C-alpha cells in the first residue's frame, strides 16, 4: 500500500507520495558520464545548428523574408537557452550539488539572470512559433 498525504495549499491541493523521490544524485559514475556526454552533444549541436541558420539567412538576401526573420528570432532564442542552461546542468551533475558555484553580488546576479534568460528564451521560441503559424495562415 502506498502512503499518501494531501497538503492543502490555498485553493489547490497536492498529493505527496511518501516513498517517491525525484532525485538523480544517487546515479553511478557511468550514468553521470553518460549524462554529461549527452548534454555536451546537445550543447554542441544546438550551437552549431542555430549558428548555421543565422549565417545562412544573413548571407542570402533572397531569404530575408518575414517568415525567415521569425525563424532567425527562434534560432537566436534557441542559441541562448543551451548556452545558459546546459553548462550549469553539466556542472551540477559533475559536482553532485545543486549549490550555486559563484558567490557575492556577481553570483546572485548571474543566478537570477540564468533563470530569467531561460524563461525568456522559452517564451520567445513559443511566441515565434505562434507568429510563424499566424503568418502562414494569413
């Protein structure tokens, strides 16, 4: 039998399983290395792919159309997200700690900037997709 507790938080409730954990810090060394390699491949392919899209549209004047500017907008956004998120995820896996590595005012600023830019990047990509769909519809 699974033990469950219900925590009431304002108008919503959350079901908490006492035996469930979403913690990946108990991973073996091989799993950690595998995660780091996959994240490094994602980072490299994302940076190269998005850079190529930006360069191609920049160098070819016939590709400078409204739809392609939305694609460039999304490519820049998709360039920023892995540049910010992946190195810190690799660091967290390698160190086994979720503690922010930079202290002081600079560390606090970078920490807040990380979460802000990740949120903005996801929002910009989503909005670009919506505008591309609207442009294609019209």
